[in-house]
């Protein structure tokens, strides 16, 4: 779940210094993501100045399981990398 957007610090909002961190975890979609929509509306309304998207690769996903197999195989890793690169490109576009 992403952290809530908004707040009551009007001094930062008035100076246009308020930023929102948009933490992507599993859902990398933009078109029907309610948190992305809320962030966009916050910028449009002037509630915040900018949105900083964040995705962190969890190193635990790439470890070996207790059964000796990789938790994330080569195909899943490739898919994840491509998905994050696509997300980055769409956010910049």
C-alpha cells in the first residue's frame, strides 16, 4: 500500500515546496492506479509541487530459497527489469 498523499502543512504548500513520494511496490500500472491518479490531481490542484516516483528492488527476491532454488528466476527477473524500465519511460513521457 502506498503512503497517503496530502497533509496539513500549508506553509510548504503555499511556497510550492511540498513533494509526494510515490512508492511503487508490486503494481507498476499507471492507467488505472488510484494512487497515481491521486498524485496527479494533487499536482494539478497545487496541493503539492512535484511527485517523486520510487521503486526499490528488494534483494530478498533474488536470494536462494530454503529449498535451494532461486526465488526469482531469469525470466521473471527480465520481466521485472523490463517493467521498471517501461514505467520509467512512461513517467518521463
